[in-house]
């Protein structure tokens, strides 16, 4: 398992790189987000805690969809276990973006199948 602080540092470094590659200055980002001068530098250097709202807001300012930012850091890979696969499927179904919402009937069928999988797994463990 990756140390959370190491991962936050990696995300901050990637965000700094994305800002630089976008051609937008730190000061432009700060102005757009109503941050005081130097605030962004303190966030990216680890002096202030990086929050998900910072990442999402900065991505919007530099015209980089957050999905693309996170996809670059966490490329898609096959699930390492069946449990991870179930969790990933459940999250994708329950927390899809508004434009990707599924019809309720098919979602209920898939969730029912998902619950059956969990029940069967618990039965097998007994």
C-alpha cells in the first residue's frame, strides 16, 4: 500500500507539472480562484494541505478535465481481485457522472446481481 503522504506529494507534483504545461502562471491560477499571492505555491510545496477541491478547481482553470488529470496518474488496469472488481463496478454504477447515468431498471438488475454475488461469497466462507 502506498503511503498517503507520498501519494499527496505525487499528486501535488503532477499538478505543478500540469500547470506549467498549460502555460497558465501560478498568479493567473491564484487570481482566477481568488487565492492570495503565493497561496498556490504553498499548497504545491506541501506547506498547506492539498485538498480535492484545490485539485478540481485548478484543473478547471488550466482547462484540464479532472478525469484526464487523474487518469494520467492512475491509468486503468485490471482489478487485482474479485473484491476490487466488485467495488469498482459498484462505484461506477452508483456514482456515474450525470451525463452517464444509467436507466434505473438496468441499474437495479445489476445491483441485484451484485448483491447475489456478495451473498454467495458469504455463504462460501461459512
